[in-house]
C-alpha cells in the first residue's frame, strides 16, 4: 500500500472516529468546526509569507483558544482537509506546514483531544513529504527533526536549531 493510499485511509478513519459536526469535545463545549479548519487556514495564511515569524503571530496562534499547541496531531488532519497532499508538497506550503507542526507539538499538556497526542497522521504526512522532497538537505533535516520531536512534544525552534547544528 502506498503512503498516499495509507494517508487517505488514515484521514478517512480519523474523520469517522471524530464523530458528527457539533459533537461535544473533551471540555464540554460544542465544536462546530471540530478540525479547527478556519483557524488552521488563517495560520497557514499568516505564517505562509516569506517575511518570517513574528512575536505577534506566535502570540495570536499559540496563546489564544484555539491555539496551535491545542491541536497536536489535529494540525495534520486539518492541513490534509484544507490542502491535500499535492499542495503540501509545494515548498512554501511545506515550510508553513513545518512551522505549524512545530507549534502544535510543543506542549502535550495543552492538547485538547487525547487522540491528538499521538502523531499518527503527522508521521504519515512527514513520511510522504520526505519521500517526495528531493531538493534540499535542510528540508530533509527538518523532517527528521520533526519526526523525533513530535513523538515527545519537544518541538521548538530552539531545539530545531540545536538539531541542525549537530547535522
């Protein structure tokens, strides 16, 4: 089974496990957007420029609710629903996805849905991107870093820089 087929099957399975729209989440609130699609789309748009990452962006997308650290593996489900694998391979989208994954796997205690504490979908997306990406050693290193830090929610730009310095 190819990675693309596996990713599609995993995404469908995750959407079936999530329940119908409007199902209560773990905090007892009604969620009309269970995948935080509008929030994730705005994060992609905000972080997608070539101007870099700024403190105001970090505060807006990390310290409010919803916040990227609350999503965990849900970031990849939302990214697949919004853009699909074909668009995530585009270098600008891929870099933005990496940034959002970094923030989403920075604090396990903040993740809202217990099932999003396991990076199953994120691992599959990273494997797919690694398979398709062939142009940049730095991108390969970032993917390797993300594969490791998503497992224990230790992702941060500081740790990424340490990882890159070693490799």
